[in-house]
């Protein structure tokens, strides 16, 4: 028997109402905040992710689904199933000159992402993200708007009490100074660190700070190292930007915690980075990760454009929310006259009623049994009803049956 691939999951009918409800809330909240939906392709040129996510990241190094298409032909090219959607949205933004509209340009998206990771609770190889990206605004109001949208969306699905963790990485200038001092203080310990950290040391030293390896953690605990890590290194401009954001969040009553070790996985973040976590999720606790990426549009060939956004893992949201039931039918048509049952189903559905009927001409008792399981009302179309032109309607919750003369009274 052929089974679904490891790390992928069928979403079956009993889970669909909850998925739809999550998405309806996303659409409402993000559209009310002026984000319009964007749909970009599921695969892109591999180079987009190598440059746009960064080749020091776990995603690019270990987790990409990359294919060569076009065979040995000289036109063959390398494509990758998107591991995340910021790079794709930025590519679309540049390709369609969306910067011609006056800023901000605000987008939200939903769709599957693909990462070749070890499957475990909270970690799949095909999973879904909901996210937003906002372009063109430098001011901390944009960071506040993006965090507010995330929190409001979470509130709308009953997860309003999750805490936001945030940090400022600084701008390229102060980030660079910080990076150098980190490298300097860690240099003597490099031999004792994990292979990932050895690689990160060259390519993206800040990423070392959220290494989960015990040995590495011990090194970060050393006094002289701690002093450098926790040094308040960001420049005055970045400090003002960050403090203004914090004052907005205070004003909005959004709870947050500063986490100086929060650096986020992707290479392109600067200034604000944030995560939203739920302790109910165990070790894969992050439901949302985001931040500012002011250099990315230019790096991918566009004009310099500040930007900020986030992505949420929908499967992790799903596991936290209260589940929605499959809604019952308005009517189940009980009849052995298939033609009349079909016609009535068509008529009721055209009035936006949820209706099904028996397609096998089974006994009335069997049909009523089925109806009571899946519908609020049964409409009985027996010979008498069809001949005289009325409907017998049975309330399946209380068992009461009524005669209804006019179709309009069914609505
Ligand atoms: P993690 O630390 O869990 O690996 P990440 O930093 O790789 O997260 P992001 O790239 O920021 O994750 O993606 C944003 C969100 O997408 C995460 O907070 C998480 O909710 C979800 N997510 C990421 N990878 C997976 C996965 N393999 N399976 C399910 N959800 C995922
Ligand atoms: Mg990851």
C-alpha cells in the first residue's frame, strides 16, 4: 500500500471546519488592517532562497527540497519548493514594480511550505504558514502594526494571551560591530563548539547565540562571554527605534518580553525581531516568527526598501485552538422519488441551504435514521406530498413534524 510521505499529512473532513475558521479569521483581521492577499508560486529558482534566506541558515544548508529540471540539457535549472514565503513575496514585489504604488504595500498569504526536517511533534516536511509582509516604512509604527496584526489574529482564534518575545539586532553598522566582538570573545573556545557553530562563526556568528548544543551553551555562560553577549550594543538611532516600538506596544497593552538571545534563523533580519510562543506546545513552542528585513529587497535586486513581516505555523495554531465541528445539514430530503428529491435539493441550495438527499431510494426508516445523524430537519417527500404539493418537515432535534404548504416557508 502506498502511504503519505513521511512528514506530510492528509487534512481530512473532520479537521476542515477548524482550518477554514482559522483562515476566515486571518482574512478578516489582515484585510481590516489593509493587507491584501498575495499568492506566489510554490517553487522558485533555488538561487532566490540561497540569496534571500541566506546560505548560512539551516533552511538553505539542510532543509531544502531542490530539484534539477530539464535533464542534462544546457537549459536545465535548479528549482526549490519554497521553505518560506518572504523571499517569494519580495521577488514578486520587485518583479511587478509594486514599489510604484505609494507605501506602505501590505500583503498577507497562506500556503504550504516545504522543509526536509526530521519529522516530530510540531515539525512536518510539508506544513502551512500564514504570514504578512509590509514594504516601504522605516518608522517603528510599521513594526507595531505588524505585531499588532499578529496578536489581533491570535486573539480572534482564542489565543490572545500568548507572550511576544522581542529583540533588536541593530542596523548593519552596529550589528557588524557586535558580530566582531562576539567573534573575538568566542575565538579561544571555537574548538570546543559544535560543527554548526564552527560554520556559523564564519558566516553568521549571531546565530551561534541560539545554538541548543549543551557545550556551546556552557561557553555562553562564561562571565567574559556573557558580558559581550548582553552588552547593550545597538546604536542610538536603533535604540530610539526600538524604544518607540516598545512604547507603542505598551500603549496597545500588548505583553512582551525582551530576549537578548533572540536572533532568529534567517540571515536577513535587522533591528526588530520577534517570536510568539506557547508553552502548551512543548519543545516546538514557536507559533510565530518575524522581524524587520530592510536590506532584503535591495539584496535581491530591487531599490532599497525597508520591510517587516512575520510567518506563523498553521499546524501549531491548529493544535492550540478549540476545534470546530462539521456543521449539520439544514435539510436531509427523505424520498424514494429521486427526480423530485434532486429538484428540491437544487431549489433549496440555490437559496443557500445546506442540503443532501438519499441517492439509493432506500426505505424511509433508513433515510430518517441517516437524516437524524447529519441534519437539523428532514423534508419528507412521499407520494401524498408530491401529488398534493406540500412538504412534511420533521424537526430532528425534537421529533416534531409539521406540514408546510409553500416552498418559501422552508427558507
Ligand atoms: P523552529 O525554531 O521551530 O525551527 P523556524 O525559525 O525554523 O522555527 P520560521 O522559519 O520562523 O521557523 O517559521 C515560522 C513558523 O513556522 C514557526 O514559528 C513555526 O510555527 C512554523 N514552522 C517552521 N518550521 C515548521 C515545520 N517544519 N513544521 C511545522 N511548522 C513549522
Ligand atoms: Mg526551523
